C-alpha cells in the first residue's frame, strides 16, 4: 500500500512529457514500462526507450540507478596474503549506469558538456565522502568504476540508439539480474551541433515483488521473528527427512 | 531454471543449487559429517556473498543435524548431560562469534577472516585425518605396532568441577565440555559450519568419550548452536536466505540417503582418509584464492546498503 502510493506520487512529480503541447517540444520519449518487478524467475530485464525529435540531431540516453555511499577498499599484500587495506568512501554513487548514443560521444558534444551533465561513466563526478581523501581518491575512483563495470552495473561503452528518418529513435536498455532496487531515472538528451537543445526525464521503479519482496521485507522489518521461522522451517524439514529415512 | 534469492540478491540456477545440496548431502551421509565446511566455500565460489553463505549454511545445518540427531536419539546414542554442557558453551561461543562476525563485517575484514579460519582449521583437521587413517592402515598390515594406552592421566583430570557422565562412562571436569562447546560455537558462527569436524575428534581424543555416543551427542549440540547462530544472524545481519536454505536442504536430504548406503560399503579407515583428502583439498583451494594476485586490486563493500 505504502509503496504503490510512493510510486504514484513519483510518477506525478516527474512526468515524462512536460504538460505543454508535444508539437512545440524538440524531444519526447517514453519507456515500454516504468516498473521492473523482481520476482522468483528474475534474470534481468530489457526495457525499450523510444521517442521522437523535431528534426536532425544526436540522441543520448542515460539511465541512472539510485545513489548511495560506496566504500572502496584497496587490496594489499601482507605476508603473501591479499587483504583489504586502505579504503575511501564515495558519495552519490549510482547503483546502476547505462548509456546509449546515436553517435560516438566524443563526436556529439565537447567533453566539458559531457562532464557537466555527467554523461559517460568516465564523467561521473563521484565525490569523496570525506574531504581528507580528496588527494588520494583518483585511483580508488577508477577502481570503483571498473568494479561496477565488472558487475555489469555500469556500461563502459555507449550502446547504440537507432534513429529512423531523423525523427524516431529507439534503444534497448539491459538491466542485469543484480540491479539494486530503487527509483531510477531515464534521461534523454538531444544535441544539435554540440549544443543541448532538449532533454526529458522519466522515472523507472525497480522493486522486488511477490514472494521475494515479502521475504525480504520480513527479514528486514521483523528480523527476530524471521530467525525463528527459519529455524522452525529447518527443524520441520529435518524431521520430515528423518521420517523418510525410517520408511525407506 | 533461474531463481532469484531474496536475501543474497542474486539469481542462480535452482538445479545447480539442488545439485550442490545433493552432492554435499551425499558426502555428509557417507562420512557422517554435517557438510557445512564444504557447502559454505562452494556457495561463495558460485557467487553468494560470503556473509549470506555463512548465515544461510547455519540454517541448513539445523535441518540436516535435526534428522541425524533424531535417529541417534531413538537408539539412545545421546549423552544428554554432556550435550547440555557442550550446548551451554556453544550458546556463549556462538553468540560471541556472531558479535565478532558483525564487527569484522563493519571493518571490511570478514571475508579474510572466514578464509583464514577455513585454511587453518581444515588444514589441521584434514592433515590429522589423513595421518590417522594412514596409521590405522599400517596397524592392520604390520601387527607389531605398539598399542596406545587406554587411559592416560593428564593435567585435564586435575581441573575442578568434576562431574560423572554415566552414558559416556567418564568422571571429568565440567569445564572441558563447556570450553570445547564455546570454541566450536565461535567457529560455527564465523565459518557457517556445525563444527562436528572439530567437536567429534575433540570428544574422542580430549574427553575420551566412547565412539558410540559421540556422533549423537555432537549432533544434539549442533542443532541448538546452529539454531542460535541462525537466529542471531537474522537479527543482527539479515544474512539468512530461507529460499536458498530450502533448496539446499531438499537436495541434501536425497543426497544423504544415497551417501549413507554407499558409505556402508567402504572401510572406516578408507572413509577417514578420503574425507581427510577432501578437507585438505578445500583448505588448499581457499589458501590458493588468498595468495593468488586478484584480478582487481579494488573491492567494494563493507557498508550496509539499507
């Protein structure tokens, strides 16, 4: 109940298309679905982002996952054993980052613009949580980027955006099975001659659904009772197995 | 068939998990061990986060030891007095172990400590088992080997709080079973094992209990200690995945049946030698992972997500 109310409020707060007439806008975009439900058989999901422009231009699509603090630890070798050594904490780290572009990014717009809009994994600002760590953070920051790419959570290179007749465009967004839950934003940018001429933002909700959601909430909210249930389930399973042993 | 595990937050093949449960169940039925020491590293190897692997495995051991303990209880192979003292130590030890687990997780050193515990304890126990079965093999082939004395009086018999254990035919200090239980409880919480592989040799060689009551009594203790670990891990760390545990239990129930039948055909010193070799292989594998240069020098984690 509580969750669906939040989803509804978000959908109202961040409309995909501004309430002006669509004809006056250089860019409109929408998704095949605004919600990804993680259920028992979940093995990742594909969403289709599609839209139209009012003429020629480069289309860039960025999907950002919910941000959180992430601690990056450097492995150090002590007495032949690799262990976690120094660590740096980063704030505002998106749990997911997808990018697609109709042309290679460096041909779309200058790097300053990409950095300002945080387009491309290399241009994510990823500030350190503590000002102390500023100077030594760079190697940790690129380690963080690589770790997220290795987990298929960040896309290293831009996926293609297909453009039809300089008007319609579409791209497929792949969400792997390990996506974090939360509110995502799908942003679409239109560039002309390197200048940003339009952008839209659409929220996407990734949430656990069905039995999975109930088990997870149960474990988080009523941890003691969950522990008791886990024990009882195991004892009954063991007892039943014991009965089978005797019969066999 | 992919199944999304709600606590581990990854998607794994259900048949793979059933198969793993079956394989470990087969070995545990064959050798009469819980199998936690094999299952936890295997779960970590297929991508389950170490903290979840340890918490969930404790839950699975509750199920597997419950069915084993019932069978031994019916045959009267449980020394209840000894079991309760072991359990008292086990409760303290496992509670302390879960507290240690939580602190190490916050420090980001949990994975390392889990791995080091595996290398140390499996290495020692595996080597002892192989050596012991080698000696037994020698004894059966060379009859001139000197026999060990049945009872040796050591410092342990001078400890206070002596108690009589009728089922085990022992008169020893209550401190001994309590401290063995305490130590095994800590390992149970940190390694996600029942601890039978340490407790059984300790009961035979340190306490001098008769072999007939050792397995039943240790299983009796393991049910309650792993139940305590399951409860505390759920409460403090939310790392018990019921879906994963159930899949493993299903597989291991079937595997254990087959394993028990197969094990009866083998000679006991061969069984012990084989089990020792498997234990050593697991220790070697974990040690290899610790020392090999990692693909990435940077790792994420240590901070709670919610």
